[in-house]
């Protein structure tokens, strides 16, 4: 096992056997609309509450991903899963019927990176032939959780991001596929003292910078070694900050940087402020858009870096800052 | 690597190099008062808010545990940590200054079992020489989160449990000590449709039963193979249900069963209802009380089974049930 300060290199890299994604109506009208597996007819997905709707997203994403991988639920040994809601109830109620041993995770919007990291570690260690990583977010349940119920018609500043309604599920395992996870760099919490919960891109950019910089050091690589470096949901403001911060570290990622939050909506016509956000943002964008390009070999190697803002309404109301965390995952095209 | 359906047996068992615990005033007046490392003079621990107080518990517990293990923070490669609060803010704000790569977890009151499991997996796989597992809860922050702020002087039914104010931290690694983790059984969510959030023992007992039963099958063991089988926070009502349910499965654990929630308070004189609860309950009771007996060889082998109730105020108010989850960890005395 090769290791860097915060990194693991997998000698026998676990494969992403399959993935699946499901999104809401707004995502289904955005630039990536042709790539998603399922676009809901409305955002309630047949449920009575927004939280149940979000649970349904996880249930559907995992069911589809397992189907694509031709795996029964019994063959999936562990679930690594989480969401943004208090006590991660979307995950608990979404996945409980599957009766698969569950490691519940909370990493805010970085959870997709955390779940892929732990899932890959688990498979690479030989603890499982097959595991699943599942994350979700829902615009309406997140607004209710973090801001105001939609019925209040609250206004938002332009720096605010728009929580993606969607869930992405990934089946990882030893079975060969065209995409593999060759390494991970696990992030630490970075706190630059930002207190504006409506500007989460700025709050998360330092964490993305720290983990990407450490990744380059641990792997002895530079931006040009990646076809793309893809953050989770920094949005337009966070992207600018990230690129600038990494320039201070003498890394120029401006040519290869993408952000799932920027890609998923057309902010100009969709009124989504600085971009998309939420656990579901990076998960569905990776599953629907980037992973396809990896599997086809259009992209050979990417660094996928979901970013999370570690706040709650309680911490915010108590005047605490909004620290960030980000986890980096190296995903490569498998040639053979 | 030997494996059962939901279990892993570690051939090279990771050691619990050290652990530390800190509790509040009520715990410091209970039956285990002589065992705790630190008992706070008041429950605010010098902070302005209950949430910051809980963060301080994690910070102190980890600092003490690292000190006992003679490890610097740089030597701890990963943190596996969580708490009960929405978006696990006690963990984020408590551990961020350490700058250690963090895997944030949410498993309700089962989180101590989840963190020990993932930490042990990580060390046994060779991913780290040394990791830390940290969990906490605080009576006042939990009441505010799940029930009512203390100032409301809300009354509680006798079936309710009392959230423990405390944090336990465990340093796991390859370095030999007198206690080791020889196996784990990872739980699935069990939902018996219980909707009474004031009777969490009943809600969690089915999950404890399921994971203990599966553990016996996977390890081909029976209750007599353990000196003690210790659940997290079922309390008196949950204990009765668990023993009965396992009798239905032809396992009689009545002689060896203990529950941290029952041990930590004297319910008759302390007014703690059915017993203690919270992430901190099992963590501090293991650290202060049972682990000492393991290290001394008074106990040779225990099954430690933290139990979690997967609810939030939102799920409860929306009329959802309270599903449970539990994770089992085998801890053994190291003879050499």
C-alpha cells in the first residue's frame, strides 16, 4: 500500500461497476438534460413530503445502479450513504428497506467524495466484492432545513447557490469496468472565518484548495496530469476564489477546472444564482456526465473533488463561521 | 480476510492503544463517577452555547486520548467521528483545529460502534498506523435539537431516556496494547413501526437483536462465548425487549447482557427515566468502565453493540416511524 500524507494509492484499483442518477424538473431543463437516467415529472416523486421525496431519489438511484451492474441487493455488502438533512433522514428512510449493512455518513456536500473514498477503501482492502455509495439532496427539503420553507417565498442573494434535487448511486467492486478509482486524498476542515451562509462557494473554496494542493504533493502531480479537476459545488464565486488560491500555491488549474454546480444549470436563464449545490449536485453530475466520458475514454483521468460547507441553522444562528471540507477522488479510464 | 454475511474477522487485530473520556455533572454523580477521566464542574465547559460545550468535549477527549497514547496529532492519520446534532456540528467545530483528515459519520447513538468499526477496518487494511474514533452527546444540546430547550421545563415520560453529556475518544492502531478489536458485525436498519420518540429503547431493541443474532451466526458463537454483551443505550425497557426477542431466536443473553444506559445513572435517585442515551453514553461507558476491565483481563471478550434511533424532529413531526440501527464490535483482552 502506497501512501501520501493524506492520500492512498490503490495498487489494485476498485472499479466503478455502474452508476445511476435521478434528478428533478429544474435539473431536467438544464444543460445536462440529455444525460440523466431519470428526470422526475414533478419534484414530489409521488410522495407526501419533500423528505420522503428525497428518500425516494436514493431508493431509485440505488435500484437503478444495482440493475445496471446486474447485482442483487444481497450481493451489495455495504452501503456508504448520506445526505444533508438533520440526522440524515433521507438516507435512513430511503435505504432501510434494502437491508444492507449501512455506514451512515455526513460530510455536507462533500459526502459523495467521502462515500466513494470509503467504498473504494473497503473494496481495495478485500472487505467486500461489491459496495454502493449513495448520496442525495432535494431543493425543497434543503430550503426547509437550512433557510425557509418554500411557501415563505424567501428571496435569495445572487451569491446563493441552488440545491440540486437529485441522487447518484455508484456500485464499486472488483469486477472490471471502464472506470476505476486509483487513489484518494482525504480532506481536513478549513475555516477562513466566513460567516455568510448565502455564499457557500467562498466558504468551501479554501477546503478545495487545501485538498487539491495536498493531492498534488502526495501524488507528485500537477494540474496537467489531469484531463479535468472537477469540484462539487463551488459555483462561479467559489471557482474564482479556488483558482486564485491555487495560483498563490503556484498551481494553475484554470484550464482544467470544472465545477458540477456550474455545469448543471444555466444560471442566466434558470435563476440559480452562483450555481447548483448539495450532495446530489456532484453525485448526479459525475454519474450522468463525467463518468460516461471516463468510460468512453474521452477523459482519461480526472480528479473529482466534492466540497462541503459545515454549518447548520443552529451554528449559523449562534454566529459561528462556515468551515469547509473537501475530499478528492482520482477516477481513471480503464484501457483493457 | 475471513468474512461472515455482515461480519469481518480481523486476522491481525487492530489495538485500542488508548482511550479517554469526559462527562458532565450528572454523569459525575452517577455509579461510574470514580472511573471517568474528567468530570466537568458545570455542563457549559467554559463555553457560551451548549453546542460549543459539546464541541469542547470532543476536543478534550481526543486530546487526552492522544496524550495517553503518546501520539502527536500528526501521527493520527484519520478521524472517524460524529454526534447527534443536525449536520453534526459538534464534531465539525470540535475537531477542526486538529487538521486531521476527517470521515464524518452519522449513525445516531450507534455512531461509536460505527466509528470503531471503520477505524478498525482502516488500520487492519494497512491504510493507517493510527486513527482516532470520537463521538459525543450533550444533554442540553440534544434536548434543544430533539425535544425542547431546557428553559421550557418540558416534562418527560418515564420511558424517555436521558442524553448523556460526554465524549469518548479511542486511538486505534497497530501498536500493541492490552485491548484489541478482533471483529465487527455491521448492522442494517430495522423498523418495527414504533412512533413514540419518547420510547427509543423499544425502537432500537429490534436492531440490536438483529445484529447480535447475525453476529452469533457469522462467528458461529453463542452468548456464553462472551463475558458480557453490552448494548449502547436501550435502557430498562429496551433491555427487556431485547432479551425477549433474542429468546425467540433461542439465544439467552439474560446472564451476560449489560446496557451502558442502565449502568451510567442510578435511575431511582437521579430521575433519568429508562436510562442514559446518546452517542456519548456508550462511548464514555466503554472508555471509562468496560475497557479498563478488558485491559486488566477481568473481562476477556465482550461484544459492544451501540444502538441508534434514526429520527429527526422533521421525520417525527411528519408521522414517520423511528427505525433503529446497531453495530457490533468484538473487543478482547490481549494476553501477551
